[in-house]
């Protein structure tokens, strides 16, 4: 960032190479899986660096500061859209039950080896149904692989709040994905009983 402040374009090019793909993915996950919107936000994020590189706080780790800026952009977008549109492509995937209380019904009709793509689609839907704060924490921790301390700094909230949001997010996702556990338990039971 010091090189960018000094006007060295190679430094910006290096920064763009290091972070553009992961920032695009971050925006894609948080902004309704809209690839065009993710592209626009990624470009806008890097434009902020070009236009005002002196905004970087040297006392902070760069990646934490960078995610803070990106997260604030997402929060502003959420505010602009008073309600979150439901653009997740659910019409091609029928809803699965949210718990595994049944054992003799639908679970036994699912294929023995669930396709990873189907699992991934359901996981995306489950993540997208989280509230924005829980989704932010989940994506930062488990998809961007940031530490609880970094997330706490990015979101400007206590570590305990981050941990609580992560716990709740995992609980909700586990509930939405319970059908996959039920199917695996059935397969395991069948293997044991022969």
C-alpha cells in the first residue's frame, strides 16, 4: 500500500492479482450469487484503492482492512435494498425437510451416493437464507478462512458476538442440511447390518 500511495502501478497490479479472485467470490456469496454484481463490486473496491490509497490504516493488517471495506460495501448494498431479494435458484431444487425426524420415508428413496453438486446447491441455498450478519460471519470464517479475531475487527463487534453468530449459523445450516445426514446414517446402518 505504501508503494501504491507513492504511485507505483506494479504494486497495484500485484495487489489486484493477489486479491481480485477471492474478493469476487466474497461479493458473489454475499450479494445474492449475482456474478455481474460481484464483478461491479470487485471493480469498485479496487477503484477505491486507486482513488484514495491514503485511506489505508497502517496500524491494521491489510487483509483485515480490505475485508472491512468490502463488508461495508455489502452492508450499504443491503441498506439500499430494503429487503433482500430471493434470487437463489430454488425452482430447480425441491425443498428438503429441515430435520431428520423421519427414517422410513423420503430418505430411503434418495440415491445411495448423493451427487456433490446437489449437496453444494443445497448448501448455497442454506447459507443464503441466513440473516445478513450470520451470513457475513459464516462466509468470512468458513469460506474466506479468516480468524475470529479478524472477523471481529472487520465487523467491529466483540469476539463473543462473532462466535455466537457462527454457532447459530452452523445450527441453522445443519438443520437445513439434515436430510444429507439421514441418508448417510441409513447407508452406514445398511453396511453394518449387511
